[in-house]
């Protein structure tokens, strides 16, 4: 799980995805607005059409009622020409015409007893008014919807004298207008309309489209402005990131140089420490040189010198070529290296300090290894020196043992002492599974200002990273500590 960044470390960026989100939101708002607007427009047109048709029908019905009333009172005394004009006017009202395309059907339903007579011709209507006993001819067209509405609402309308309208799904508006003329005539005028507001609707839709285009243009301009701002901001952000990256790289370069200088300083100290000790032995051997020991001292000094060359070589190479460490040209006897280190390094030191003794138990069956003998020297010598440095003030016994296990094709070297052991916190492993004892700058020495904690690190690095061995350290049950090397043989 990645650690959560603090508020100061969080980065807020306005990128293309944010513009896309804004665009989607604006389009969604536009669609919702369009839907609401169209729904409101539809409701408005429906209400307006119904109201307009009612007003129109109310006007026609009033005119028709007035005309009927006039015919009842004065129809018999009118001259023929006047009667023709009235018939023509009523006929124009009752028939669909071009002046009002929405008008589809009209008839007059005269109540006679419990039934209704339908009149849809002006001549028949005028003749019936002048002579109510006249037998009415059948209407020119059938009016089934008018009869059904009369059966449902006729009695109620005649009692309340209120106009009734019904808008059906097929967009036809049915209107019933009751009338009663001085107790002489009672009935209902039926109208069938189909409102046609196409021209008016086209005007509204055109206005709505114009508004939509303006609104979308504003949105587009806003998006272009946001895109320009986001692009300008992204360029500035990239420039700032590039400058920050260059600064970070410069800081890393300075840090690497500092670490290399620190590492080089440690190597100089480590090399100086080893060279000072070995050079002392070389001087001592040269002072004791005589004809009897010339070959012995020559061999020992040569080995000392080769070791010094190797130490100096490692000092100037951070990552030396692998062929200088492992190669088939090397055939090194590990037991021989251990004996030489003990006899010609530590026993010469122990001649001054009689509190340290050594016990070697070396297996002669241990095969040769194809590793530079001076690399093995750099692995074994720091571990033995560590036992001496941290063994305590009592007499110290260092046991070095080598074993070969042919069945497992593996060799093992152990270096143990009877000192005070290793602090437990140094035996704890870090996140990489490596014990702290083998990490750089880790030490048990308490001398201030001493550049220590490097010997075990060098030994572990060479053994595990360069030679392919395994290395471990642990405390003994009876006191002291033990270092173990495992050597694989193919």
C-alpha cells in the first residue's frame, strides 16, 4: 500500500479530463433544459389551443343561438331574400370552411321527449324552427360521437347550462354547448375541432432553435477558453516540472558525489588500516632477513605485497570486473589461506597480546575454489579481527573449522569465539532480510570519531555479492559468537 501524501505534497492539476467532465455536465444540463422547455411548450400549446377553441366555439354558439332566437320570433314574417341570407350564414357556420381549417364538424341536437334529433343542414334547421311539427329528414352525415356524448352528458348539461369540452388522444376537441330559447326550443350544439397551431409552433421552435444555437455557441466559446487556459497552465506546469526535475537531478548528482567521496574516504581508512599492519610485518621480516630464511621471508613478503596490491586495487574500483574475482585461472586452497592469515597475521599480533589463542580444525578434503586468494583473504581476515576487537577482556579462544559435504556439494567454514557475543539488535534483519551487522556503518565499538563498522560489511559484500557464498552470524548458547560461510561447489 502506498503511503498517503500529506496536504502539502498533493498536486492539483487541471487537465483535459476535467474539461471533458465540464463538457458532459453542460451538455447534460442542456438536454434537461431542452426537455423541460419542450414539456412546458407542449403544455402551453395544449392549454392555449383548448382555450382558443372554447372561445371560438362560444362565439359561434352565441351567434347561432341569437340567430335561432331571431328566427323563432321573426322567421315567419321575414321576406324570402332575408331568409336565404340567414340560411347561407347558418350553412357557412355549420360546414367546414377554409377560413377555419380546425373546424371539422357541427350539428344541432334538438331534444324531443327523451330522445334527440340531429340537424346538420341550415335549410332543415330553419324549416324546423318555422314549423316544429315538420318531420325531420335524416342528417347528411353520421354523428356517432355526438350521440354518445349526449347520452353521457346531455341531461347534466341542460340542467347546469354549462359548456362541456373533451380533448381526446387523437387531438380532436369535442364541445357541447347547451341552449334554451324562451322555452320554445331546447337542445345542444355540438362542435368537433382539431386545433392547428403549426405556424405558431414553427415560430416558437424557430425561436427556441435560435436560443439553443446561441447557448451552445456560448458553451463552445467557454470550452475553447478553458482549453486555452488549461493548455497554457499545462505548459507552465511542464516547465516548472522540468526545472524541478533538473534541480532534483543536480541534487542527486551532488549526493552521489558526496556518497562516493564518503565511500572513498572509508576505503582509504580501511586500506590504511590494513596496509599499516601488513607493512609493519614486511619491515620486521626485512630486518630479520638472513641467508637461512631468505626463501621463507621472500615468499611471505611476496604474499604480503600481493595482498597490498589487491587492497589498493579494490580501493580505486567500486565495482571491479568479475574476472578479477572469480575465474577458472584461480585455484585457491581455502585452508591454506586460513593458515597463512592466522600464522602470519594474527599470531604475530598475538605474540604481543597473549590473551588470544587459535584452534584450527581444517578438512583436507575441502576442494579448491576458483576465486582470487586475496579476495578470500579480505573475507576471512575482517571476521577474525572482529572476534578479537569484540571478544572482551578475558582470554579469548578463536576456533576456525572447515568441512566438506560431498553429498550436498557444499563446503562450510565457521569462525567462533568464546567472547561476549554480538548485541542482539545487530542480529535483527532489515526490510531486505539482511542482518544489521552486515550493513555499512554498523559497529559495536564505542570509540567516538572512529570510522568503523566497515569490516563485516566488506566481508559480507565480497562473500555474498561477488563470490556467491552465503554468510551468517549468530550467538553461541555458552557465550561468544559464530560466523558461518557456506561454499557451493558445482
